């Protein structure tokens, strides 16, 4: 999954350079998330930790809500417990792929 999402993100980044109108803002959200992780982590190193806390609090809240919705719709599976972690891995790998695609040469 990590390799696939990284690849999907990479081609989003490449497509953005060739045909910006073909990409919607939704394709870029994971890369914005990755940049936010970097920026808020650096800010936290300088004592400005509340932006990181807010971002991670919101992200964890949404991940838990999505897990609960999945649980309600599809019954409980043991792997449901891992869904918040899987959401995080999915978004980070896609976001890194997108950023890599943006900075790579055509």
C-alpha cells in the first residue's frame, strides 16, 4: 500500500507540472499535511507547540471518527483497530510522493 500510494502521489506531482487544471485541491491535501508536519515540528522545537498539538488533535479525531463509522457500517474486525495508523501511513506516503513528483524533473 505504501509503495502504491507513494506512486500515486508521485504522478499527481508530475501531472501538476504538465497539466495543473487536471489536479484538484483534494489531490494536494496529503502533501499539505506532510508540509504541515514539518513546519509544526520545527515550530515545536522553538517552543511553539500548540499548532502541532492542534493539527495532530484534529487528525487523530478525524481518524478515530472514520474508524468508528467503518465499524458501524461494516461490523468490527480486529484490523479496524489499526485503521488510524493506516490512515496516517497512507496520507504521509501519498504526500511525500506528491512532493517528490513536484520537485523531480520532467
